[in-house]
């Protein structure tokens, strides 16, 4: 059995207070996993996967980026937050906290979508022993699958810029794809998605840091993920120098569907042993 403690507050690197959750294993351990969420996805979405990691002998930290879930202010309109802040300030701050408070001998990242895309931008990290990513793809609209090319193109050229500038935030929850987005995060994300190289084409980012991200990376993609197509994941994860890839066909692993979000839902628990074994080996 594992236990979990709610109401954890973690300081970002600029002091912003992030809402976090710590899952603890039944026995003492020196292994820690930090779960970095997808865009606009709250930490509670990862609770089943995090609890499974805890049962496997890891401390697991989940948290909400600024502007999302428990880290959202009362008024999102006018709240200043960019997607790069989620990486350079929030993700880095949680890694700092985990290293200082939990003193792990082994520290790992799990990244879902943007949570795996932006980890390579971080600097001055505590020693990282590995990262497993799921559907961490290039968001360029031309790399999306089937009808999602047109859907994503419309959102990043019209919906997000228009709503962000008119409303002061993007009510993304109305589109069924997560929680609402701060204006700055939505504008930055939509700009990246319009560029053929996605965020790797944004020269205002410290892109050179990807080459110094020497921790091994295991990157998953799923054949029925219309956002994280195999091509899109390859296009993003090429930035990491020490990469292993897994492409999963749902029917080959006894699943009817996985898509962009299904891996973290309980029906996919049969698949979780493989990444846990990879973490154990590293």
C-alpha cells in the first residue's frame, strides 16, 4: 500500500507557490519521480499512475503549472504566465524542491506531452537519472493525424489568438481538451504550433540546453494518437541526444484505444510495468 499527502505547496524558481501532491511508498526509498503534466491537464489526472509508481517503491511528486488546477489564481484574466514559465520556473522549481526535501539518490522525470517537450530547456537541474515521456510531440499542425491537421490549424491560427486577446485568457475547458489557459501560455503555444519546428524554432528559448541533457530518455508514442503521431513525436524528441523510442499499437497490447490521454487511465495499467522496469534499470 502507499499513502499520499494533499496540500503540498512547492515554490517555483521565482517564488510562485505551486499546488503539489506527494505519493509515498510503504517502505523508505531514495528514488523520486517528478511527473510533468500535459498542457492544461491538472495533477489529479495522473493520480492512478503516480500511485502505481509509489507501490513500486518511488516517491512521486505531481503538481500543477501556474494558472492550472490548484495553481490557478481566482481571476485568470490578466494573470501573467507563459508556457516557458512552466518549464524554466515551475518544472525546475519542483525538481529543486524534490532534490532538497526528499534527497533522492535517483531522480527521474515522467513527462506527458509538453511535460516531456520542454524538459530539455532547463538548466542547473539536480542530477537527473532518466526521463520517460508519453506523446511528447511536435505540436506543428501539419504533423497531426487525419482531421486533426485542420482542427489544430484552426485553433492555433484563429481560436487561441482571438480568444486570448479578446477575453484575456482562453476558455480551453469549453473545447474538452483540459483546463482554461492563461493568455501568455496560449499565445506562446499557438505560435509554436504554427512553426514547422514547433518550439525548436523559437530562437528566444535556450535551445542549446537540449544538447547538454544527457540523462537517458525513453519516449513513447501511440498509433491511435492523432496529436502525438509517430512522426510528430520523432520530430520533437530528436532534440534529446540520449534517446530510446517505443511506438505502441493498442491492439498489439490488448487495448482498444490509448490516444493522447489514455495511457494514464486505469484500463492501461497493464502497460505500466514496462516503464517502471526501465526506471528500475536506471
